[in-house]
C-alpha cells in the first residue's frame, strides 16, 4: 500500500554534485526500483515504510521555486536527483509541470531524468525551453529483467517510444544505462537515431544483491561482467552511430 502525505517544504532548489541544482518535488518513488541509490534518503526523512511504499508530496514546490529563481544565481537544474519527477502521482499533482513552467518563463536551463513517458504530456512546454534535455534511465532491453529490478516502472518499449517522440520534436535526448543489467546489449538497436548520447554505468550499490541471488544472476554483479559487457555495449552503440561514454 502506498502511503501518500502532502507536506510543505522550506526550500526546493538544492545544491547538486551533478548539475548546479537539484529539484525534487517528491520524497520517495512509486517505481520502487530495487537497486535505487535514493533509498539512502530514508536515513534523513525518518520514514519507516519500505522504499516504494511512501510518497511525500511537496505541495508548495512551485511557489518556492518562483521565489528562489529570483534570488539564486541562474544554473542548470536536475529534475530530479532522488525521485522520478514523472512518477504516477504527477498526473494528479502536476508539480513537475508547474515547476517547468516557472523555469521556462525565467529561461533557466534544466535536465530531466525519468523512466516515464508521462514526460510527453509536457512536450509543448519543453519545446519552449531554450536549454533543456530529457534523459531516460533504461537499464536493459529485456522487459522480464525490468520486471524484476524495476517492478513499478513503465515497460522498456514505452520509454523508447517516448524518446523517439521527444527526439523527433527537436528535444535533446539521452539515455542512462545505469546500472547496466543483463540484456542491455539489445539497446544498441532500440536506441538508434533516438538519442543524442548515451551514458553507461555499473552497479555501485548493494540494495539489489538479494534480487541478483534470487534470480541466479550473481554473474551480473561481477567486475568482469561490467568490464566486458560495458565495453561491448559502448563499442556497439558507437558503431551504430550513437555517441556513448562509460562512467566506470
């Protein structure tokens, strides 16, 4: 059962080690990916519910952002660092949409990272943004693997279709294959002509160890797997004309 709580935050733009700022309108994520690095957030939020079982909605996020973009030095905003800005309840709350409107109106650059085709709802808004990019996290080409590690996230095919629509609409697009899971090699064909670049990273956290063991995929946790398959994937993508960079 998902426990949803509406809260009021004190601020919304936080410093980020990836971009200038991170914007998280939600705490928690309905996608419930078993490997998710953001589970560490529970140490700071005090939630006792399992990851994927709670969602705090920062209902005043747009109002905070409208004030902060006037006070802070302009910089690129990462949407989002520790949640998915387009998880299912975004359909109801539209916090991401309202925040994007503010960023666009104030000409702030931003990078969206998601697993949801719901981002297409805001396509016309994205077209008005002078410096935006949209990235999808896609860890494998095999949906049976996706169901194990990303039980609440949208199917792979719908993410790829959304990428194609965004790319055709003139939006800069990228894919994060992170963590690289079994079956990722199939993404070479699926991503061709749909992205501007791809980033590949290995499994860096141990939250999903139990799933690898349960489904007898421990081999996909080894350094040899990431070294060999990561290089094969990079080479395959570049041969297909897709710019690619390994992060390990």
